């Protein structure tokens, strides 16, 4: 992927980080975001290593809004991919499709940026490495290409608190 | 959504069998109310709670389900904690979805910043069954959670009963904010009570927010709290003492919900703002004499203001509580009397 395109995509992503959970343009986003958080439990493997997660979720829809496939870009840790496999059953992708269809009729592929920072209070604060960014737009070793719709991003800071006696 | 159920002749014994399309928000409430977990709305379900589970009178769970209850059938047809009785002949009753009542609107204030303190392995709260009886809150791996609320995973009958009692009677932290209103109805804020054999002898319990989610605006959106109770020591104590420990740990959970997870010494806050919450809970629910209740509530707070206490602060507290708070010697004696079970009611 050309650097110019990558920078553009990163700019779009970083500008969308400030969305929070409400989004007037995408009415279904708030519910999707809330549902995502409710079901998010960082897998034990990731808790041991304490990394941040930054990845793109790519959703392919059929013409009638059914989910054809869901994949994560190569920057996602295998444990996170596994977690998403389980979580996807509990997420309402169809409403996302309706959101997008209202804006752009022929879009069948959607990207949802996901960024999760992990912190264990007094012990560890995760960060994103440059390697993560390199893989952010790569799926199965291949840079992303084609026509996509970039949905608002999901950001959470995932914190493990202290033990209080 | 349809519900088939049977009910005992008293308010304290129920057995529910549920089938049909049920919104996941409805049934999987705290096991203090209903001892089953409901996972999916995508297919026909048929579930049952153990016959000794009960629904607290006056709770939402009761008001929604009471209409769906029936006269208790012959014991042999329903006293089965695992399977449901044959219920094909039971009438079907429509139960409305309460739409997740009591969901806290926001995570409260978020004081943030951080300074050192003690931390153990976070151990995420996964499904309610993981790590039960252990000393870490379970690893949560593979669990996508999402439908847990208040879990009583304590095996010891005495402690388990005390947790149930406290959850059912509820603790009011401040106006419109109670244990149940925060943790009881929303899948976003969950609390799990467990027992531990590995806590130090002088540690009766602890509370840890194993998972706090902040959104991009720094607002708390989700939280899992695990409360560990010392099963080696607590069962020998009086009910009042155990109730104090559970209330104390619940206040920790609440303070995390309030956003005091970082540099704030929660015991300082507890001493200055929540002593009444614990003491009055004991007075109201156990008829504990006021001075005893405040002495108990002070238990575990001896380190409060360790860094910031000064004579003025302490003088202000003494002025506020006046005759409610005995002197240190008397407090210590009262606390020990309840801890050993010499005073108060026995835990069974």
C-alpha cells in the first residue's frame, strides 16, 4: 500500500478516535459500542502480556445485510482474534449495515477500527508499537485494497484495579 | 417470551421452568434472586432454578415473576435442582421484559491519576462459575461475559447466606445508589462474591475491580468487581461482623464504580463519608446497638488517614460522631467480641 494512502487512512482513524460512544451520523453505533464493552473480557493470554490492541475489523456483508465474513487485520493478537470469534455472536452487525446503507447504498465491506489500551494500576500501562501500525491495514499478509466504508472506531481503556482490603 | 413456572406455597421457594424466546436482559439476574443463567434468545430454552433459591419480597424480580407462579405441585414432581419437572401441562404466561431497569447512566466521576499501591493478578471475571472457591477471581479466558450481575459464588453456607441476605436487603450508598441499583440489573456493572482460603489471617476480605472500561472520554462504562471473603476465619464470627465485612467490601466496589480506582486511599474516603452507610446498615438490619455498629464499621479502617491524618481531621470526625463512636479501647474490645462471636448472633 502506498504511503500516501496509509497516511490518509491513519488520519481518518485518528480523527475518529474522539468519537466516544455517541454518534449522530451512525445511530446504531452507540448500541454496538455498548454491547462490545459489555462482552469484552481481555483473554488471559493478553492479560499476562499486557499489550494494547489496535486492529481493524473487516466485515463483508451480502446484498441483504447478512454477515458473510468477519476478519481482523494482522495487528490483532491471536487471543484477541479468538475472543472476537466468540463475541461476534453477541454483536448486532445488521444494524451497522443499516447505518451504512443509509449513507452509501452499494457498500459491502466495512472497517471498524478497534483500539484497546490495557492498564494494570501501579504495574503496567500498555502501548502501541510501530509494528502494530505496520500490520494495521494488512489482512493475511496482504495490504487492504478495494472499496470500504470506515465505521466509527471502538476505543476502550481496559483497567485492572488494585486489591482493596 | 413465554414462561412456565411452578411456585411453592410460600414466598421463599420457587422453581421456574422457562421456555421460549426470552430477551436475555430479563431472566439472568443475580443468583441471589434466580439461580440460573440464561444465555441465548436464538432458540427455545428450558431452564430451572434450584428449589431453595428464592426471590426477595418486593424486588422487581418478584413483581415480574409472581404473576407467572403457580401452586406448588407434589414434591416429587419438582424438587429437582437440575432438571425441570414435566411441565407440558402448565399454562404459558407472557412475561414482559423490564428493559434492563436500574442501569446506571454513567460511571460517575472519574478522579483518575495514579500512585502506587497494592495489586494482585487481575484475573478477569468471566463466567460466574470460573474460579469458584479459588483465591483469584478466575481468569475469564474464553468468556465473553455480558450477562452477569451480582453473583454469590460462596460455598460456605454461613457466608453464602450472609451474602444473600445483604444482597437482598440491599445497601444504600447514597440516594438512589444501592448495591442492587448499580450491580443488580445491568450487565455492564457486575460484582462477584467468592470465598478464599488464601487470605492472610488478619484479612477478612478484599475487593478488586478486575475490569474497568473507560471510553474515549474517560467515563467508566463497564466494571467487574470480585469480592473475596476469608472462609477460614469469618464463619466463626458473628453475623454482624460478617455483615460489616461484606458491607465494607461492597463500599470498595462502589468507590471503584465512583471512579476512585487510582490514587485515592479508599479507606480515607470510607472513614470520612461512608462510615454511616456501614454502621446504619447494621443498626437497621441487625438491631445492632449504635456504638457497637460504629465500632464495627471502624473495623478495617485503622489505616485510614495514615498519611494524611492530623489532629484536626480526627477531631472533626470525633465531633461528627460524638457519642456514637466509643474510644479506641472500647472500639477494639467491641470489635473483638463480634469477631470471636462472643457478641452478636451466630452465623449458621
